[in-house]
C-alpha cells in the first residue's frame, strides 16, 4: 500500500508575483531533484489554491520511505530560503483508493 502526504502551504508572499514565480522555478528545478533522489518516491504535485495558499501532494512507496524523504525535502526548503516564506500543515497516511 502506498503512502501519501498532503501539505497545505500558507505563504507570506503573493504567489503570482515575480518572487512567487521564482520560488516555483526553484521547486520545479531543485526541489523535484531532491524528491527524485529519495528511495521510494513516486510523484509530487503542487497546485495554487489562492494567491497565498498551495496544496502539495507527494506519493511514496511506503511510510517508512516517505517520512525520511519528506524530511530531506523540508531540509532543502530551509536551506533554499523558501521555508521562511511559508508555514506548512501536513496530513499523511496510506492510500486506500486509487485510480
């Protein structure tokens, strides 16, 4: 059974601004590399819900691989400076229905 993490990001910047777009570029270029280098990583999706809110979904082969992989990504968020622009609220658990 695969493992899913859903994170709501509350940003202190306008995501449609140049700063917001540059942040998305960093996540797309560098952040995805961090995810892809982790064992058990399957996929990541990020959507903008409103000008200061995102919803991210990361799927992993198992919780045992997903938790440390997600921790490494959060370490990257801190080292890149992105973490100071947002607060995160995460829900996680096994996937019980998938298509």
